[in-house]
């Protein structure tokens, strides 16, 4: 949902405007996510050595066509998403930059979903927030993201979902740097439970 709008996020207490332009290739996203997850990648200046390096890379990298991988890394370097560190042995270590980490985080937030269990445990997950007006942009994006992943708003700034989602909510609130403004818990009964069962198709 973020691909068509400018999104405001907060990183280390700094307000950042993330423009709608994005990396659309799933393979390029995978490369950046691997780097963001700390999966090491190195290149050699010598082509003969490079062939050996590629063979010894972790499986995640070997599954990517090496020509495509080099092309993507070059593009990321131009966009300052990765940086190169020259080493004394003639190899180059590739690391993700802070800008690259932000981009990788955005990929994760775009695809996050709440898995549906085979059997509902008859508990309701509730999230409530009271976010100051000066953080209105982040508040609005959080509200839209909660709706996007399936939450229903039962009153202003109060959302519910029937399935376990602590990890997903934890990630979303950390991403938008809103943890201290958000409360999360579980309930067994809700006054409008029958209506919610219909909305979530729990019958």
C-alpha cells in the first residue's frame, strides 16, 4: 500500500520521508534483505578469484544468478544502499548502509501478514494507541497499516484481530518508532463479539 504514496517514518528519532519510488524486483529485494539480515557477501577484484568466491558463498547467494547479483550490487552502490570495504587480501566486503537498512525494513513492512491458524482459540487481540498530534503522520500510517493486515477498528484508535499476532504488532510498532504510545493485549469476550465474528468470517 505504500508504493503509491510518500510515507513518513521515524528512524533514531529523525523524521524521514520515504518516497513512493521503490525497488520492484523481488530478486533485488531478496538481495537487499539478505544483506540486511547479515548474510555476508564478498567480491574479488581478480575474475579468477571471483569464480572461487562465488562457489564458496552461502547457499542463499549461490541461488542467485551471479551476473544479476553483480548488476544489482552495482545498482545498490550507486543508490548508496550498500558500501564497499576494500580488504588487504584483495577482496571487497559488501555491507548494507543505513539507507539500505531503511529500504529493507520497508520491504518487510510491505509484505507482513498475520497467519490464519487452522482453529481459532476464541481470543481477541486488541491494540490501542494514544499518539501525540506532532506524530500525526506516523499515527495515520500506523492506522492504515493495521487495517491493511486485517485489524478492525471498533472505536477510534482501538483495533482488534482474532489471531495471534504479537510478533507482527511488535515489528510494526518498532518500525514506526511508536512502541511507547501503543498498548497490546488479549481478551476472551467482547460486547460486539457476534458482529466481529461475522466480519472475520469465524463461523
